[in-house]
C-alpha cells in the first residue's frame, strides 16, 4: 500500500484484537493509524485480570497469533501473567509502541459525512477514514445488585480488580459466583485461607481437562523444530473446533462432553455436595468451565459451598435466606462482566447512536459491521464467540476481512461502506433460526444472552464463519 493510498485508521483498544489490527496494518504497508488505549499498557483482559491461579481455558499452543507461535508456554493452559507477557512481547517485536497512545481514553467517536472524529478525555481530537473498535467483549466488571454490598467492613473487590495488598493468609474469604473465574480462584486460595465460602447461584458444568507443566526439553524441541509448534497450533485449534461442533448441534459430541462433566462430578465423594454441584441444564449451555482442580478444592475441609440465596451483605459477612450469617474477613466478587459494554459513545450517520442500536438485541453485519455506521468495524464484538474456540483465531479472520475493506478504500474503489440494514436483518434471522439447533437453546441464563434473552453467539460452524468473512460483498453495502 503506497503512502498516498493509506487510509487513516483509528483503533480503540490495545488488547489482543487492537494489537492484531495494528500488526496487520503494518504488514500491509499502512503506517497511517493510531491505537487509543485508556490504560498505561497493552494487554486487555490479561492486563485487567491478575487473580490467583488465573489461566486461559484454551490450549496454550492454540492461544497465539497464527504468525507468532510461542514455544515458551510453561503449561498446557497458559497462566495469565505469561499471556500478558506474550502480548507485550508482540507489541515490541512488531514495533507498535509509536502508534499507541497510552493513558488516552476515548469519550466519543462521531461520523462526520465522510470521516470519523475522535474525542479523548483530555479534549484532544483526531480524525480518520476508518474506525475499528477493539474494546473487547469482557471488559467492564459486573457488580452484583445485592443489598448492603457497600456495608461490608472488610476488603471487598471484583476479581478483575484484584487487590494484591490484601493478605488472605488465615482469613475467612467469601467468593460470590461459580463460573470460570471462581473455579480458578478457589483452588488458588484454598491452601492459604482459614476458610473459603463459595456462594453459588447456579451450578456449572466442569470439564476436568488435564493440565500439566511443559518440560524444558519440550520447549527446547519447539525452538529447534518450528514446524512442530505450527503442527501443535493447528492440532489445538482442530480440537477446539471439534468441541464447538458439539455445542453447535452435534448430539453425539455433546453427550461425550456431558459424560466427561458427569465423570468429574462422580469424583465428589459427598452425595449432598455432588447434588448441589449438578446443573439442571445441558452441558455447554453456559460456557463450559475447564478445571481439573476445582472438584478437589471444593471438597477441602475448609471449603464450604453455599447454595442458599444471599439475602444481604452485612459488615460482618453474608447473610443468606435461611437467616445464617456467614462471617467473613474478605469478600471477592467473581461475578463476571457486562459483555460488549463500551465506555465511549459512538455516533453514526444521521446522529444514530450505537448504544441505541445495541440495546435489547444487537444488530450486527457478519459480526464485524453495524448498519448506520459507515467505515466502522468491530473485532470480537456481539455474535463473535464460537463455542470455546480461541478468540484469537476468530479475531484474525475478522481483522483480515477489515483489512480488505481498508484496502478497497485505499485503492479508491469506494470512500465509505455502510452495511445495508435489510441484509443485516436477514442474516440475523438466519442466526436466530440456527440457534434453535444449538445447546444455547437449552434455557440457561448466561453472559451470552442479550437484553431480550437471545444468545449473542455465532451459531454456525467455524468453516461457515471463515467463508462469510473471506472477502467483502459490496452488494451488501451502501457505498459512496
């Protein structure tokens, strides 16, 4: 791409997707871009989350950019700190630092006839031809609406805002929530605390996929034989794709997944505890929890599973519906995130506001565009999750598509492209019909659901996702 044909690209977020978009632009020859990051360093969710025992639930060999494999993972499921270091290393290797404005929060992005204008919290303005939102899906902590939450006398914090100044040794710790985060936190602290009380609203299906430390000899082989690491990367993605086929309607695979989860439950010796931990909805209706050590941790003598409804928080602890006060020194909120929430306003053509477009049930075009918002693209937004697939792989497909659109603008084929609303509505209806054939029609409540109770996930096979985003179909757009 020549210097004269470099559309100005504004990217919001320097997490996995934002870094990826920047790398792809540099690889295409476009140096006319800027990444806005409100935090002082890159990393996204792996920067925000630092809680004990944090790990990724995707095989480490598959959780990398395809063009930047990592031979130095220490575990089969990479720990959070080494994932953060991986993205920081990618930022340095690909020379992204000069293009990133750190500690620069965007407050507004507005489409002005033929370009985007950005306003930051400091009052700075910038303008570009293309706007890419890489703000992430799981970014804003979800704080539970429990009476008295602010009255708790001891330290109280969300897992995404872990307070490392609090010494948990010998403390009575309460953990609210039983999703993927809690399943990692409880094993991570149970050996240190006097007691851990896990407050469960809904039991989770837990798949005990074995983890292991990667030997130095294996890491050396990966360095010596790069083809081996590439093969492991493809194999990891293939296994995740097979898993996704189960949640997307393959009943045989789904039965296999549930059988593995039920085998894990049989490891719970106490029949009453096992009953409390057994879900009443299909496996993978919520995102499946991957943990080989949760079952052992919750059976420790100092671990207590609480299934009574929380009535209120008091200065001394958590009072449940049976009137019992669970006395605590520290309270941890493992209550997830408000998905796809943006902390900046996006205003499209004709003054249309993105928040209104996303309210209730979001309307997206092929997971990357929004009708009424020309030259606006989203990486890993609504409808992007595909089962338990690696979000890096999903984002690479999306980023390559967005890059093609940018190149069309750069070549002068068009100046703006706005997804047609009728096309987006037809595609959404196709997804609604297909979701009926997936496990997400199982009736459970999860972060996948939008304001109307519909699953905001991609209901087709991964191959279909790749085909949809292979190349832009200009007939699907209003162009100028």
